[in-house]
């Protein structure tokens, strides 16, 4: 399997230097035996707070940022079937500032309440936000596995963004066969990266997730981020590439966005990262 490149140089006039060089954020390779990518979630409620979190991460290991757009205060109480102009402009402005502040590629995620996030928005509005983020120049966007996923994936790709397709189960670790089918389906739907996060309620659950990690590295055509949440699942977030490890969402300054995350420096030491 070839690694997937996250990061792009086709961001449009005004975001590139006159020579059309790759933006200073650079690029990251996921999968294909590459080192585990450290992804730091950004969870502030406004752009100023997000930029402060980016600055705080500068001294700790990080390869990508995940901007959790669902934490934005401007999305609270958003209703209706259309994204209004005020919110659209606020997201666009925030995206430009975050991309300018980041020294690494940025994955933008609008995690809905149904998938454990904060965004209580209609399906059409969710799709409009994801499409807007791709058009704003985000290096990658998260697309939740749902009936609208193929259309959203196509739109994101047309805008030049990679797609991390995701599925979460905050209650159990499904049977191994189900997890394998989910990963295969996400790849078939056009995901550049497949992400599966489940809750481990026992050491056996964690072991099953690790076995699926190894299987996915060999049989799923898209690099697959497979992890378990909760304390039992911590070991699944510290897997080396030879055992299926692709990326790990890590905390800096003690800020966890999901149960069981490692601190960036702590995980770097465990994985032998210099």
C-alpha cells in the first residue's frame, strides 16, 4: 500500500507564494509503513483560542492538527436546513487564520452529536460545512460514514482536500468481522483514510482492535486509523507501523479530546520518536 499524502499546493491564488510553492505547512505521509503520525486536536470555541492552542503545541511533537470545528461557539444553537451567511463567513475567516498559523497540515472535523461530538446540526447543514471547509483550503476533512458520505467525499476531492472517513462506537467494541466490514466499506466509498474508533470495555476488546489494525494494514486499500477509546484502549493508540499503526490523536498541555489519548511527549518516548 502506498502512503497517502496530506497537504496540498493547489490552494488557489492568494494562499500561495508567487512561485506556486507548497505552503509552509508542508506535507505528511500516512500509512504504507511510514512512522506514526501525531495528530493534535484543537478544541477552542473561537479562532483566537484555536491559534493559541496551535502556538502551545509548537514545543511538543506534532505532525498534523485536527481542528474540531464542532467546538466553535458560532455553531451552538444552529438550526434549519441551510448554513446562513454569517456562520459561513465566520467559518471561512477562521479557516484562513488557522491555516496561516499552522506549521503542519490541518484536518478539519465537524463531529456530530450522533458520533460523539458537539455539532447538533441537520444533515444538510453538516454537509454544507464539510464542503465549505474543503473549499477553504483545509488539507483534509473528516466525513462521517453515512448515506451522504459518497457525495461529500466527491465534493471534498473536487475541492482538493483528502477525506478521512470515520465511524465511532462509544458503547462497545463490535465483533471483529463488523469492524473489518466497516473499514472495507469506507475504502470502497472513496475514503483516502479510513478511521474506526470504538470503546474498549476490556483487555480482550483492545486485543481485538489491535488484531483488526494488523489485518487492515494488509487488506484494506486505504490506510486505516483503528483505535479504541477508554483506558483499556490506550495500548491501541501506541501501535508501531509494523503492527498496523498509522496515526494517533495526542494531547498537548493536558487537553484530551477523547478518552484514552496519550500526551504527545509521552507517546513520543514510548514509540522511540526522537
